[in-house]
C-alpha cells in the first residue's frame, strides 16, 4: 500500500526506492524477530536508524549486485563511500516509490 513516498507491505516492512540501485529496498519496523529499524513515522520525509546496508560483504554477498550503504534522514538518502554504485558519497532526495 502506498503511503507518502514509501510502500507498506505485510510483516511490518516498509519499501523505499533506491536511486543508486534502481530498485526497492525493504526494512522492518516495529516489534518482532530479526533486525528492526527505528522510523520517525513520517511517510513523506522518512528517517530510518540505523543505516541501511544492502548486500554487505559476508556469507550472503552477491557479487552480481551493488553494495549499497546509506542513511535515510528527513527524506534524503545519504550514500556512504562503501557503496559501489554511481551515487556513492552523494546525498539526494529519496524519490517517490511510484514515480521512480
């Protein structure tokens, strides 16, 4: 279900569109098992903590996909330098999920 610039899906998950990966990233919020993120409750200018690290080095690393490490703060996505896509080191507005 669309809410602001995000999508909500079952299991307490939020989806946001990553312009660096040109794809969706999913985080889990609220109570439950597994890793969970804090969410400021603002679906138009979201903030998630801690950072979102997609495809980090380790046992589940996929060499065919980019590494994406970012902070999402106040509707901006700050890509950290260990990201391997073209937006590494940049901060850009988090796009509307449906407009991307």
